[in-house]
């Protein structure tokens, strides 16, 4: 049947001192180290030294700044932000706030109004784009309907012309001249 489970397990060789030293050197890293090199138990990849904001700023090139006026909604939102920042900063200066506070409020108003203006402009452009798609779909459907009507009218006209030719041919066959040209032969005619 089954082997006896009380049999003794095989003897493992005793490790040598140099092997123990190598294994100890291998495990000198923290116990929670995951593959990738961090001791973070929530993840295993090394974190970059640069933040996402730094990476995003490095992606912006000089050409992007030169062509910012050509970007849709950018010019309008920046002009709105500049105006609102100027107005809010000026009002805070007139009210009697310190220059530092007025500048902070001015920058905040610029950021808030330009971001809001850009977002609203993109929203309006999306609605306009959807409307244009609907108009194009309706226009293409009407064009297809018009082409179908045109094809049917052409086919109907050709059928009417064919019927008219058949009637004329039938009338010609019934006439005396058709019979005479087929059946009567006169002297000198080669028919």
C-alpha cells in the first residue's frame, strides 16, 4: 500500500562556512525588499527622483510657447485670465490690501479664470463638433435619398421611352406601308 510516513527524511549535507557567508551577504538587504529594489510593501518599482509635474514641464517645448495663440481656446482663455487677474489685483490694491496679498489674489484669479475659460471653451467646441457630425449625417442621408430618387426617375423615363418606341413600332407594323414594303415587289426594286 502506501509507504510508511514515519520513515526518516534524507539527511542534508552540512553547509560550509564560506557558503554561509555568501548566503548572508546575499540577504543583507531589508527583509521587505520586493523585486525592483524598494522596501515599500505596497509596490516593487523604484520611484523616480522627478515628480510628475517636473516631467510634464520638461515635455513643453519652446515651439509650444511660440504657437500658443494658434491653439483652439488658448488665446481667449489667456486673455480672460489676464483681465480677471488685473481687475482682482487692482481691486485688492484699491481696497487697501498689501501688495503681496493683491499679487497672490491676482495670480489666483488668473489661474482660476483662465482654466475655467479654457474648459468651458473646450466644452462648447465639443458640443459644436457633435452638432456638425449630426448635420453631416443628415446631409449625407438626404444626398443618398436624392440620388435614389434621381435613379428611379431616370429608370422610369427610360422605361417610358422603351414603351413609347414599342408602341410606335407596333403602330408602324399595323400600317399599310409596312405591309406593302414587305410584301409588294415592283420592277426594278431589289428587295
